[in-house]
């Protein structure tokens, strides 16, 4: 009886060793940002948001709206912004070049230039 029990335990241990567990789940990589969609900041900490064709800029201290408008993607690396500054009460056109996933270099129709850095 002990021999049969021992053989049964060995057979059970062998069978359980053959049962494979499912492979470990792989974590999906975070999607890479596309174009200019998302949140950006300038060197002074002013926050600009591009979302679904609309653009706005807000202050960091009280989240006041400083500028708003819309943008059009001209190519995978070029964007045109038509915006109204609520501070200066002026309208302007700004052309921006996406130099890499995290940097946007812009030139306003007045000739002033600035850069934005993508926020994570």
C-alpha cells in the first residue's frame, strides 16, 4: 500500500510539474505623443495646451486664461496657430516647428520667437 501511495504521489508531482503556467503579462508601452497634442510650457512656466484643434495658454499662479485660439496641422512637423491674446487684446498667427517629440519652436507673425517644451 505504501508503495502504491508513493508511486501515486510521484506521478502527481510529475504531472503537476508538467502543467505550465501562463506566460507573464507584458506591460504595454505608453503610447508616444502624436504631433502637438498635449500640454507644453515655456521657459517662464506658462502652460499651453493643444487639444483637438483648440489652443489655450494659462498662467501658472492662478490658472488665468492668457490666450486662446485654434491650430491647424500643416504637416507632421508644422503647426499654424491663430490666437487672441487676452492680455494684449491682439490677434496673431504663430508658426511652430516640432523639432522633436518634446520641443516646439515657434515664430509669431511679429517676428518674436519662443520655444515650448512638452510636459509629461
